[in-house]
């Protein structure tokens, strides 16, 4: 099902390339499991189980992890009205709407498909942004759903997850064998650990590169849909400026969801190098929105 969100060929190309490269990594991981004597059946169960769980339960896990609650139109009429309006503009199914009680101003969208998705905002965001800015942020988030990049990012994380599982399995089983095998098993354990670390690091870099581009694409698509790039820029500046006021403990708790957030939950002095960041720098996002405003003649 296509929506009225502007297509982004750059995003589509990057998503396809990233999934292809991660697919190769995934094959390597499964091959190593088999080489370790795990067996074809067990290896395929691990692979299929990891893929299915990440895909099927992505929305449930995100809501649970952020302690969010799904709200009805009666409980949050203004929020639902904004989502209804955006979905009508975009010609896409309406997702479930959720709110999480935290002072950190943020939002995220997740789900395995446009028909099985959820968009969530924090109480901190609703308290700090006006209705036009909230609409701009939600248009950004719904763009993620329409472009299905939430699904791609969820699946992209699987290679790293399986690499971590393989590392733990080798440590549990290999250390005991090494005591009775003159060090041969110990060498195998070291070799597998090195490969696992490389697989995790490569998958980490690929997903981070895709994540940064998809945020720029969602900014652009969301601004084009509403025709209000300045409102999205204003929301970005308010949210980024407020992060410094949020307790570091709360930010650290939310860091695991940075790849899905509208803005990263990072306090000053905690920012990662650009190579590892989930989001592009604020100035780059504002520059991107300024180009959209110029395109719209604003």
C-alpha cells in the first residue's frame, strides 16, 4: 500500500544495500554456528526465531520498554485528531496511538507494517510543543511507518543479535572443552569471538549509517506532507535544547531506543562520534529543512 508521503530513492537504495550486506553477514553467522557443530536444524531455528521475534513483536517490545500505554480518542482527543488528519493527508492506515509518562520530550513509531504500527509521544513533548509542532513531529514519525524503514531497522539488528548469541554460546560450551583438548578448543573459541566481534561491529556501522540517512529522509517527507518545514525545525530546536535539562539517569534509560526516537536521548558531553550516532547533527537536519522550505517557496 502506497501513501502520499514523497518517495525517497536514496532511502530505498540505502535500505536495499544495507539489507543485502547484512544478509551476507547473517549467512556468515549461521555458517559459523553450523561449523561449530550446532547442526543445521538448530542453526535454522535460531535464525528463524530471531528474525520472527524481532519482526513480529517490534511494537509490543517498544511499548513495553518505554512503559507506554495505548490511548483511545476519548483519553487523548487532540492527539488522535492530529494523527487522524495526518493519516488522511498521507492516505495511510491509522496506527495505534500511545503516550509514555516521561519528562523527556520525544516520540517514536514502530511496527511490522503500516497496518500493525504504533506511534508514541511522551508527556514531556506534549507539554513543550504547540499543536503545529506536535503535528510536524508526528508527520516525521508516520513517514518512518509509510516507508517501512522501521521494519528494515528492526531486521537489520538481527545479525548483531545473533553474533552476540553465538559469542555467549561459544563461551559457555568452548571453555569447558578447552580444558580437555590441549588448547585446540580454546583457539577455536578465540577465533569465533574475533569473527563475532567483527560481525557485530560491521552490522552496527551499517545500521547507524542507514539510521542517520533515514532521519533526514523522514524530516524531508514529513515537512513536504504538512507543508510546514519551519514547524518541524522549531520542534527540533526546542527538543534538542530541552535535553540538557533532563536527568542523565532518565536519558541513559532511554538510550536503547535512540534509533527509533525523533531526537537522540543524549545529554551534553555524552554525544557519540558521528560514525556511531543514530541521528545526524542538529545543524544538518536544520539545513535539510531549510532546503525544503526553499523548495516550497517559504
